[in-house]
C-alpha cells in the first residue's frame, strides 16, 4: 500500500513544472524531479537548504516573490525571471508562488512552481532574428526580400528611391543603407525637402559664399558639403521645386555643383538616398517632376507596403514596441489583452507604423499592470470596442435560434420552451424583449 506521503511525492514528481516548498525560515522542505532537472541540484542537496542557495534568482535580494506572497497573502502567477543552475548557467524561468497554510489557516510556508523557458526563449529569438534586420521588423514577403537585398544595395553606390506612405519606415531603411555601406563611418545627413521654401532649400543643400546675398556675411557649407564622404538622405523628394530639380540632376550626373554666389564648381563625394510618399511617376506625367531626374533617382527603388497590407506584422511590431518602451520606462508590460489585439489588428492605420508606435506609447503611460487593456488605448480606438458588436451579434444569434425553434414547433410556446431548455415564462419574456409579441 502506498503511504500518503509517498503518494504525495509521486504526484509531485509527475508534474512537468519544477516545484519546491519552504518553511517559514526559508528552508526547502520539498523538491520535485522537475526541479532537480531544471536546477541541476538533487533533492538530497536541496532539502534543508535556504531556498536562495538552491533557487538562485536575479531578484532574491530585492524582490523575492515568495516573500512578497507570504507577506501579502497574494499569489504571484507567471512572473518571468532568471535563475542560475548548479553549474552557474543562466536559465529563464516563469514562476508562480502561493502560501501554504495548515488546517487552522496559519501560514506554515510557501510553494513555488517554475517552468523552464529556455526553449521558448530560443524559438522567440530565432523568430526575431529571422524577421528583423537593422531594427526593421517584418515578416511580410516583400520586406523580407528587402532584408535580403539591402546589403548589396548598400554596398553599391547607386542612388536609391524609397517609396511608401507616411510612417512606413522610409527613414529606417535609409539609415540601414547607410549603416551597411562602406560609407558608414562618414556622416548621414538628412534634409527634409518639403519643409523649406525654394531659395532656402537651395542654400541649405548647396551652401553659399560670402556676399552671395545681403545677409551672407560668411561662407556657409551646404548639406552636400556636410555629407562629404557619407550619405545624404533627401526626404520628401517629390516636393522639390523645378529650379532645384535641375541642380540636383547635375549633382547626380556629374557629381558636382556650385554654391550660391560662387562661380567655381565643387566636387561631391556623396551617396544619394531619397524618399517620398508621393507617386513620383504620376508627378512626372503631370509635368511636376523632371522625367530625367526621376530616372536618375530611380536606379534602385524600394517600395514599402502600408501597414494595412501587412497586418501579419502587427503582433510582431506590438511586441517590438513593448520591449522598447519597457527598456525605456523600466516597466514590465508583457503584452496586450485579446480585446486590444483584436482592435489593433482591425484598425486601418492611416499613420502606419508610427501610428501603432504612438498607440503603444500612449498605452504605456496609462498601463499600471502587466497587460495593456482596452481602457489604455487612445479614445479614437476605444470607440471601436469589438465586444459591443459581439454582444449584439450574440443577441441576434439567440433571436434567430428562438424564432427557428418556434417555427419548428408551429408556434407552440410550451413545446418550444421545452426544446430550448427554458421556462415558458422566460421564453415569453425574451419574445417580448425582442419585440416579437
Ligand atoms: N518595420 C519596422 N520595424 C520597426 N519599427 C519600424 C518599422 N517601420 C517603421 N518603424 C518605426 O516607425 C516610425 C516611423 O518610421 P520612419 O520615420 O522610418 O517612417 P517614414 O516612412 O520615414 O515616415 P514619414 O513619411 O512620416 O517621414 C519610427 O519610429 C520607426 O522606428
Ligand atoms: Mg520620414
């Protein structure tokens, strides 16, 4: 016959999670097989030792979960931390804690269960590595393809045109091209061509010499000069006026330009990367953009799909931004609720990835717990609460079911109520509420 205590140990050893218990002096009183496997310590080595000598976590000193549980009486569920095993290898685990009480309800110790997360973490890392490149996250086939060709594009000196809606990551791609290029130790100079009026943009790009105009008290180098040996990133290239289009064409064709007020030409050793959220081809057709310049810029074109076209990336991006804001704010948010995920998957994102990033940042400010909830979302998203539509549809499903049953029972309420498993008066009440009586 199996004694009660042995029976208890058999059960404990059949559990896949590590389990140990401690008494009120923090000495280990039970240690199951999985705990032996994960920590490397045998039961004999563990029992009687202080838990912090065997289950060595990175938070033992400042935030022991068992101590918190024993003080507050509150269980802790699935807290992630790292432990050192017997051989001082770091192992990620997820722990849960609870208080142990005797028959009288007195606390006699605590129990901690823990799960080895090494494999999950490794898989996570693999997925992350597969779907991320230079801080760009995506598993959309066309972007994964960009990851593949980006090193070759970067190595070449070709002019690159990056096209995509606002917030799709154009600047991120420009940065990656620079970082992967032989010019990476040189400067990356960014110019927003849409932000400046023509004369200012011209002097900003090409610089001016002293006396070029009344206020030009001394020479001022342009951005092309500042980008010497590196890359110039011309953002909003679709907005540049005709006069500058001609000058830019000359830089691209002959690698030279003249600063304002100057007569001698300056040689430019600069790689040009441009971006636009406009359809340049259409602008060419409309006569607003020089065709020859378009072809010069368009040596390599990278088209970034909108977030609407790559919804599969939304969960990955959410995870990425949560990780980033956790690092920035010191919070330990682990994810979003199912309801939030549903809303975020359905939103059309006119602002693309930047919008999603802003949504997560907003939620971070409001979220105090481990998970982002509906109420942490910006108000324009909260109005799209899916459960209200779901609630309505459940009611509709019920209505349909009741009506079908009644029809089958030829309008006999008693029979229909029986079939529906509800009381006749309940059916009556439901029909009245539905406006069917
Ligand atoms: N694939 C991605 N993975 C991770 N973060 C991304 C990705 N794409 C964009 N982001 C982030 O989204 C934000 C917007 O990206 P970025 O500034 O590169 O977009 P953009 O296309 O240049 O936008 P705009 O047209 O408004 O200038 C940045 O914070 C960037 O880090
Ligand atoms: Mg940009």
